[in-house]
C-alpha cells in the first residue's frame, strides 16, 4: 500500500491496489487488504469472503449477495448415517448362535441314527438267536416225533440226595440223584443209577443193555459209541443194566426208547436228537465225576 493524503474539498481517502477511492466507496479486490487511512484510522478494508466487498462500514456488493444466496439455496449434503455397531454385533452373534444350533442339531441327528443302528443290530441278533433256538426246538421235536416208541416223562425231581433212590423207570430217566455225576464213557459193569441220572441232567445219553446180551451185540454198541464225534463221546454212557426194559434201551433226561438191538436205527436218531439237548435242565455242563474200573 502507498501513503494517503487529504485533498481540499474531498473526503478522506484510502489508497488500495485498485487506486484512489472515497472513503465511503473503499473496495478491495479478492485477496487485497487495505490498511488505515492517514486521515481516518478507523477506516479499513479487509476481505471476509470471495468477491468484491466494501470496507467495515460498507455493504456487500450485489454480486456478493447473489453468490451468498446461491450458496444458501444449495441443499446441504445429507450426513451419512454411521452404521450401528451394536446392531451389527447382535446380528453377528445371532448368526453364530444359529450356526451353533444347526451344528448341534446335526450332531443329535447323527447320534440318533447311530443309536437306531445299534438297536437295530441288537434287535436283529436277538431275533436271529430266538429264531435259531426256536428252529432247534422244532427240529428236536420233529426228530423226536419221528422216533417210534419214544416215551416222554415230565415233573422230574432234581434234588440232590445221598441215599439210594427207587426210580419208576428202568433204567431211570430223571428224578432225585447224587450230587456227583458219572464220568461219561463205556463201562462193562453196572454203574450207580443216582450218579448216571446226574449225567443225564447235564445232557448225556445213557445206553443200557441186558447183561445177557450177546457179545457181538455189545461190541456193536461199543463201536457205535466210538464212531461218534469226540464231543458227543464225552456225553454218552454205555453200561449193562439189570432189569433193562428191553435188549437195548436209550435214555436221556425225560426221554426213553426201547430198542430191539444194536442195529436198531432208532438208536442213532435218539442220540442225535437228545445228546446235550434242550430237554436237559443243565445241558452242556460237564459230564465228569466218579468213574469205575472196567
């Protein structure tokens, strides 16, 4: 800025970059700042906004008013709404909870399928076992029904006694008996009835013959026993018996058939049907106990 001076007959003036101007008409270009005049220190001109403006005591130019009005009329940009962090966290937690519930439900479905599979296998095994047992019983009964002359006895005592027992059948097929079984095998002498009955309780078959049976017949009976499997031989008794109901008699617990001799086909049928059969109360228990010298 240059210096100011007082001219005669004129108002105090201020010099700006735009030149001399009366005090009341002091103007400033954009970016220009006028200092105080020498005559009136109160006069000044400062730029407060873009465009031409008057000094401290002047008014805004017409163009400036229009620009201000245009700026005021422009809609202010809407403030962007900040995302709700709490709602986002809640939504994420809800999704996690839903996924966890789905995983838990899937695990429960898998466990149920596994349980059903196990129960199904167990039920199938039970059904198969029951069917096998039933089939075995039916086959035993059918086989027994095919044995001509087969006798059956029920309500037989299983008490253990020490004294001699008077049995209703000869030889006996069950009833009170000794606490010690007779070791299964071939005997050439009569064996104690009470011990033999205990062996019948364990599923043994007792083949008896009259003491006067021809030796060839006795030898044939011994050959029959030896021809059986080792497992079956462990459950067969062969011995002479005084008072035998016939030449040869085959007995099991509650079952008996009188045979014509060693070659009678019913002997093999009887043995196959009742050795360790279901008619014996303790089928499969050991056929071991006392023994006798042959």
